[in-house]
C-alpha cells in the first residue's frame, strides 16, 4: 500500500473529527477568498467608473464626498459652483475637456443628472432605443433605470424634489423620455440623463433668464417647496465638473491653484479612491482576521486529531517499522496526512467561496445589473493553497516526530 492509500484509510477511521476539521478550514478559506474577490472587484469597478477622469471640481467641502457624489452618485453633493468659474476653468490651456454635472432632483430613487452628450459617450453609453436628449426637458434613461422604472421611449414623468424619494415634486414640469441606453456595467446604468439647461428650467430659470426663485440648495436642505418663493437675481450654477488634463503637468499645478485661488474645490479621483479603499480595508481586514482565526483553529484541530491518533496507532506503527518501513517513511506518513487534510479543506473552501461569489453576482446582475463574478481566480488565492499546505505540515510535524522516535521493540513487547 502506498502512503496516500494508508493516509485516506486512517482518515476514514475518524470521520467525524476529520470532517469537522476540514469544514472549519474550508469556512476560513472560503471567507478569505470571498473577501479577496469582493475587494478586487470593488476596486476595479471604482477605478473603471473613474477611468479617464483626472480631476473632479465642485464646491468646497469633503473631497471624498465630492468624489462619491459626482463620480459614483452615492452621496449628496457638497454644493454648487458658479457657472462663470466653471467656464473659466474649462478655458484653461491645461484642461483638455470637461463634463458638467447638474444635480438636485431624482425620480423614484434614480438621480436626474444634467450633463452633456460627452458624459454618456465617456462611459460607452450606446443607444438601445430612441436617441440621446436633444432639447430642453428631454431625458435618456440608463439601462437599470429604464428597467426598474418600467418606462419606455415616449413616456413622461414629473421629477421629485431632491435626491431621495421626496414627497414634493416639480409638478409644473414634466420630462419626456427620448431614449434608453444599453447596459454598460457602469454608474450610468442607474442614471436619468438630460441637459444642464433642463435642470435649470425645472428650478426656475433658463439660459435666457437669470431669474430664479429662492436658493434651491437651501430648499433641498430644509425640504421647502418652490411655491411662493421670492424672485431674485442669481448667477447660473452647476454641481461639478469632471476634468481631463491636457498633459500630466497639470496634475502638479492646477488642483493646487483651484483650491487656493477659487471658491471651488479640486479632488483627484485616484488619490481619493485610494483613501476610500483604505477605509473600506479596515472592515475587510477585520473579517479577514476572523477568517484567519478559523484557519488557525482548523490547524490546531488537525494537530489534535493526529496527535490523539498517534496513541491509537502506536502498535500499527511498530508493526509497520518491523516489516521494513524506515523512520523517514513513518515521518512522511504523518506529514502527508496533515497536508492532505489541509489541502482538501482549502480546495473545498475555494469552491464554496467562488460559488457564493457567483450566486451573489447572478443576483446583483439580475437586480441591479452590477458585475460581480465568482468565475475569476486571483493570484493571491494560490497562496491560500500554499498557506493551507504549510498549516497541514506544521500541524502534523509534532505527531510525525513522535512517531519517528517511537520505541518499536518496547511497543511490540507490550503487545
């Protein structure tokens, strides 16, 4: 009989202990694998939504909040910026192009974003039906927004006041849907896109009339309606600018100039995403530490199982040695059993982790059209197999040494 056959035969003699240790190790490996997949794909998704955008400019406040609200539409904006300053920045020779964003309203939880056609083009927003917006009060829906809202080309709707499902709405204005975008796997899928001028019109003024009702940002903060507001002259405003640099040199000087010399704030997506991932990493590290405890506990369980098995197998080992097996063969036998147990647990854990990830990905795509897959393998996961193998060897080392030093004649004499 070879070493593998003997190892599996002895494993079957203690099925409960072996199974529990394998399951414990598998759960730890599965948790670590799932966290690795989550962190990797989350970072990739965030970087994809920020790809090609060198700088975000908005009102002064938290730079992370500015990035979350302007790139990912996950937070409230830091405020508005004067259109005149935004146009001055767009004319700067260091700037290659800009994409304006005008936020403030939504419809049944989906944000209405006033912007330019270049915004849809930037995210690969190809038309599925209809066309892109062309005139004031026309909108084009992202794929998820169209599906979840149940709206089609030609339908109309009244926008809600604010970025949440507010009770108040702009009842005197109706948007008309002129197009639906194909799924892109980006933030655009969950947006309702229109022109900046449309957002201005909804809030009381147009490019031909610099008269607007009471400050709209204050109304969003207080939840007050537009009705009965006093008219006053204001400047045009937008929420943010997504900026592309003409050359990398602008990265050195332009953000510093904006932050120091203007009423606006410049935030760099790469830097802020790195900060955000570190914040997320604290939580991920906590779960990873818990999973690590499970793995170590499984290693201790394997050690205990093999050590206890040693006392039951002393006579078998003595007979094995008497039949000609070397001390090295006995040592290898125990190390092999520890390594096999850990590898079985690790492989099972990876299968469980990837299966959970794939099922989660199917649900996320069906419900939110978010890409998350369990069918990718990361280089770090192969290190998990090595880690499990090492834990198995270490767990089997002391029992192996004890078996190596066994007094064969003494054991056989006692029977």
